[in-house]
């Protein structure tokens, strides 16, 4: 494998419980990984339901109730095993969509573009609002409140929020989501570790332990699988790929 610096790309959706637990695991592991090898970590917001629907042909409730209950039980076991923050009860199904907010994802995209120092604080605040407090983060008033709690000036927050729905943010969010569907991502989180030429991918947070192995043995990272030239999305439903699909 080429001796390029390694990058870890963590594609997430705020309403995905696996993304929430995986984020906590990565933040806990970053100091340990940094002692082994230089590793750039990037957290990238995407539209999880779109990726899941393209991969599976349905969104969440296409799985049987027993399967969904098993997933919730597994989430609770993972959280307890690693002593992670967790809600009183995990849920996995169409009810996740009740807390969806394209505006929150677009705010994170805006912060990454122009105010990166606020990206992680807002990301963690959004995760906690959704999964620990059971709140929706879909109102401008909540963005202002969180900004105030983070110590951000009202003037700065007003400027940030005024740009949330700029076309550049919508385009970037859709492009990142589209890239994953073309790469046959199975859902969120979608985790990529490697270089331009070699890449290990997974959507299973328990396989994050593999990163330790690859940091010590970078030559074991497989070659990146190319996307077929000229391939286009073929949506399995009559929904459009527009951001409006994700709105209330």
C-alpha cells in the first residue's frame, strides 16, 4: 500500500443510534490511535434514510418487529459493554424519522465549511438532545439555545443560522449522500479507513476494533473498490433525491 497518511471518514446521521454510539467509541479511541500512527479523522453528516432505502429497498419498518427488537437489544448491550451514554430505551424503526431534521444536518455542514471550531460542540449537543433528552432539533429557537449554552455570541449564531439553507450546504449534503449510495454503502454510520488507493469500509461499529490492527499493519488495508464509470442512481421508490424528501 502507498505510504500516504491514513484518513478515517465517519459518515453519520443524527437520528441513527449506531452513529451515536460509534461516535462516542471513536472519540474515546482517538488518543490511543494517535499514539500509534498519524490519523486524520473526519466526521461527515449524510442523509441516513436515503442510504438505507437505496441499499435495502425500504426504510426501517421493512424489517420485522422481532428484528427491530433485536437491534435495540444489541444497541443496549454495546452501550453497556463500553460504558457509553445511552437513552433509557433505544428505538429503531420509523419512529426515528419523527425526530429527523434536515436543518440540523445542514447546520453541521455550514459549520464544517465556515465555522469548524463549533462543529464538534454542536454535533455532540445534537446527539445528546436527540438520544438522551428525547428532543427534536428542528427549530431555529433550539439552535439559538444550544449556541447560547455553548457560549457562542448571539451575533455569531444569527449569522450562522442565516446561512444554513444556502444552496452550497444542500448540494454538499446531497453529494456526500449520493457518493455513499454509489459506493454501495449499507447504512449509517459508514466508516472508511485508508488512503486514495486503499480502503477498509464497514457500517458495523463493533468492527472499529479493526482500526487498531490496520494502524499497526497498514499494508493489510485492501485496495479501494472502484465505482463503475457512468453508474447512476436507480432509486427503488418514487421518492426524489431532493432534500425535500427529508423534511417534515
